[in-house]
């Protein structure tokens, strides 16, 4: 949701800012703007895509060696040139870019208007520049005015701020929206996400909520917004390379990331071998377990329920974080374990759920991809997925690595608690090590899936069905199709078919059946026959030839335990969604109305 980039150094800032904004396109946006300083502020902004505005407005041709830039995803005010960031005060000396939502902006705007301030836009952001301007009239320094102004804000905000009369610094602020500093040689950066400045430095400083940074070209200082006290911040070195964040010859980031999954799963396994048993030991005593997440991560949570129940004999409640934070405040307590799953570690609803859990004394374990993100700092325990940067908005490798880590955790818990036969656990561990090979096998089905997509491209709706752990695969397969092809899809437990959805099955309606051999395989065959009786078009994924007999299209999957199958079975469904999106003329990396990280409620 929105992207911020800042630069101060010895180079011309504008080109670096525009380059950084390009690397943040995956976050979703509708307008773009850049401001630099060279004696005065130079601003160019407008609604539209970066490349078009770069050419039309000359975004990269502004003078000055410090500046901030922004990609906006509209929350207050329609996407247009006026509402695009940055926004300035009445004097034109202060410019602000903002990611987040100011909840009390209406009352603040009315107050400022009474004091004579003139507003140009419909955004909540513009009040910030005017608030700072107002505080400057009675403060000894810009920093004091900044703090006083920002302490009046309610809501979430990551800010980049530039002031013409302080020519040696930029200011950056974080409160419930992500922001990270980049430490270079005679230059400093700030951004919503690391890939924005990764070509220039891999040394980063993560800001926490309620912190602001004063940055010059050679150094930075981070302070507490409430007190002004200096905070001791660690510089982290990120092992993501620029090459990892680029397409490497693939047509889209999403396709590249689908094909990276064998490597990503391997990295997830190896990255957690030394820590998984320690984490299992820490959480083994908890019987009251909640899993909270949103979107794709929520589907990983659905799979986690089956893994923890079957292997560790735990009762697990999976809840969308947006509901959990409002409905479970009287249930979660010091006897609870809350497992939070979030790719970015910055998902607003999931962070709120974590905060609620911590407030009530619960133990929190987060499954996260981004090192140093807010979820990792709020949680008692963290397991990283080690997927590397995921640029495509639709999650692929981050989902399969989440599932991999959760499977490792379930196995480790089963060992600790002695809840499952050791021989079976050894078999699961062996298959776990083979997962990258199995993923490679199904990636080899791409041409067949591409041909299938051509048959299905004009279909108006799909159903995805599964049972047990495959319910998660059905839900995620349907979500992928909706996200990038814009075809309506419904994922559900196959047992639910006859309780209503079967009324929508008619001649030619595609039904994707996820049916590995397992506990309810025979029931799945019966459900598929129900679809056949209504002339639905059955596309099945499984390892049994019996499945082939009842399907119009059959994808023979590797023989693998049902509990591990979601990691492998989702890959062909990602490919199907991708190729349908391409055939329909969509950009799978930038689905409409969506953003990579949902950092506002």
C-alpha cells in the first residue's frame, strides 16, 4: 500500500528516487510524485504509471542531491494529479509523503482552516505539512515542531519529510506503517521496502513504531517520537542480491517466483533446521492454540490446523486476523499460543492481533519472510520462511515456504510430545527433504497447463474442492485465480458441495478437484461423481489412476503424504492462474485494486 523512497547524498537525487519507486511498483499505486531540494523545493507529480509520468513530466530531471518520492494507492481523495504526493504547507518550504491513514484528519483540517491554512487536495496527508508549519511558529527548531505536530496524529503513518531551510537533512517517521533506512557510502536511503534501494546498499536499519530518523548523507540518528530520546539501532546486512529481486529473463515476477519454489522450499528447510526444535520445545505445553493471518497466509493457517491436529494432537482455531482482534479479546490469555503468519511482517490486521495477544499475556510465534519486520519485533518467537524478496503481488513462493515451515514445526512438536509413531515421522522427514524434487516435477507440467488454460479462458466461474489439508489448497487455488485472472472462483470443502454449491454445477463448469491419496480419498471420488452427474468439467490433481477414470483432465502428481501435499499441489494451480491471466491480457504482477502488503485496516 503506497511506496516511499528517500535519498540524500552526493549524486543527483531524482533519478535514484524514480528508480526506487519503480522497484516499489509491486506494492500497488495509482499516482506518483517526486520532490527534490536545490535552494527551493522542486515537485513533479501526477496520476498514472511511473514510466509514463517519467516521460511526460520529466520526473527524473529535477535538480538537487536530496529528495523524497512516493507511489500513492488512494484512501482519501480520488486518484488525480492534485491528490498525488508529495504535499506541501502554505509556505512551500515543507513537503511530505505518507503511507497510512490519519484517522483524525477531519478535525485537524477544520482547526487548521480556522487558523487560515489553505488546502489544495482532498487527502488526509496534506494536514501533516500544515501542522508542522503551524508548530514552527512557536517552536525553537524544526525537529521540535515535527515532534509536536506528529504527536497530534491518530492512525498509521510512515512519513518522508523535507524542509528547505534544513538543507543537510531528511526526516523519516514510522508508526504502524513500514519504513526502513538504507546505509550507503556518503549517501543514505529510506524506503517502504528494501528492494527500493537494494542496488545501492544491503545495510539496513529497521524503524519501530513511534520512532523518527534524522538523516544526513553520512549518518543517521533515530529517536523516540514521544520523548525525543535517542534510540540505539542495529545495522543489519541483508543477503538479498539485486539479481534476486529482478526477473532473470522471465516475462513476469510472478512466473519467476513460481519457478523459484523448489529453491525456496529447500532454503526454508535448511534455514530452520537448527531452530525448529527449540521453538517446538517453547510451545509444546500450550493446548489453547490460535492461528491468525490474512489472505494467502490465512490459507497456510488452514493447512497448519490439520498438521498440528494430526501430528501434535493439538486443538487449533484458525481465525482471520481482522476478526480475531475484535472477537477474541476475552478468550486469549496467558495460557494461549498465538501463531501469526504474515509474509511481510507488516500486515496491519495481523499486527493488531499480535498486539492483542501480547497485551493479554499470550505467547506469540510469528512465521515471517521479512527479517526485522514489525511482526518479528513484537513476537516472542519467530520462524523465518527464507523465501527471499517476492515482488509479484500474488503470493507464490512465500506460501509454499510458509507451509514448509509449518510442516517442520508440526513434526518437531510430534517428536517432542511423542504423539505419532516414530517410523511415520521418519517417513515424513524423508519426504520433506524430497520436496524440492517434487516441486520441480510439477513445474515440468507447465506446457500442459498452458494448453489447458487455452481451453478454459472463456469460462466465467470455477470451483476448487478438496478435503482435509487439501481444503487449504482449494481455497488458495481459487484465490490465485481471482487475484490475477479476474475470473470468479470458489474454494471449498468437497463435503460442502451438496449443501448448496452443487446447484451451480452445470454443463462445462470447471471443477478443480485436489485429491491426493489419504484419509478421505474415497469420499473425494464420490464428490467428483456428483459433479460428473451434473456434467461439470473435472480437472483433478492426484496420484491415483482411479482419479483419472472420473476426470476430464488428470494431472498425475508425485506420490507424497497427504499432509505434505499442499506444498506441491498448489504449484500447478498457480501456473493455471498465471496462464489464464496472460491469455486474458492481464498483468499478473500488478492485479487491479490490490497491493502486496495491506498495511492499513
